[in-house]
């Protein structure tokens, strides 16, 4: 299993780079904002999900002039999620940490180094992210960077095109992604609608603010903070 499939999971074995040499590599790394197209090219071609995502702001990790990592923050599609973390008054200040990819060749702890610096630059105070249990994800990268663990999200009902539907082989929808029910009926017919439920996901929240503001946001938090899950 390659690194981008496990980057949210159990700590990886370090590459044969240690001590002073590893420190020198971090000294040569830089986090820069990147445009949508650059971010999506990496997300589609190198992240394990192989599909685009909402993108409000994205950052690249550069080692010298080489792009070796990408982080994407996007506005959650769910108003319920935005309103539900600390209330409706703060909903516009919520962003989702939706994608992280780091090249396999980079040394251990690169992900946490990258995440910490991208968060500082993202411009949002309330950050939410999820670790998918269906993929075996626990969320160790969030634990390593001191996010709050707020339990598992509820399963959600979605619709997608049945795998045996007509012309399915030519559909542009990668991995049978969810589609609006009305659109499936319009294009294929009601008999080709498949109902399914999302997997359970571990929910993590990070308050990207000063001490006083963090205290204020904590007082508004509507989820119970729990102990980190383990394998």
C-alpha cells in the first residue's frame, strides 16, 4: 500500500534520512498558496480518492522548486455541518480540510509539518475534517497536530447510478459518485437509481485562533470532545 493511501493513518516507517540531514530537508521546504487547477491535477492523479473536491484555498509543499505535497481546504457542502459545529453565527468561518497528499520520498513527519503551516495560512478559524472508517482511517495526522476529536459522523443517504445501467461504461462519473436523484431519472430512468449510505467517519475539529478566541469557540462547541480513537 503506498503512502497516499495511508497518509492519515498509523505512523509510517521513516525513510533512511535521519538527524542533521532530515533537519536540512525541512529547512529547504516551503509552503505556498497554489491555484485550483494545480491542486486538482494532483488530487485527481495522485490522491487515493482520485476525484475533485470543493476548493476555497489550496497550498503546495515545495522542496526547492519541486511540488511534493498538496493540501486543499473547501467549503463544506452541508449547511447543517457549517451551522452545527459552533452555531449559525460562525458558519461562514467554517472550512473543511478535504485533501492531503505528500510524495512518498519525503521524510517522516513531513505531513504534520505541512499541515501545521498550511492551517496558519488558510484564513479560517474553524476547520473540520473526517477520517473515513471504510478506508480503515483513524486520523493520526490530526492527532499528531492536536485537533479535537468529536466522535463519528452520522451516515448520510445518497443516490448514484446503478452499476449495470445502460451506457454506464461511458459515464463521466468516476467511481460511481453520488448524483442528484432527479438527474439520474432524467438521463437514465427511475429504475437506474441506486440508494446508498455513506460510511461512518471520525470527525476532527481545529480552532485556528489565538488563546482568547479559542476559549470563546470552545464555549460554543456543540460536539463533545472525546479521547482519540485507536486501532
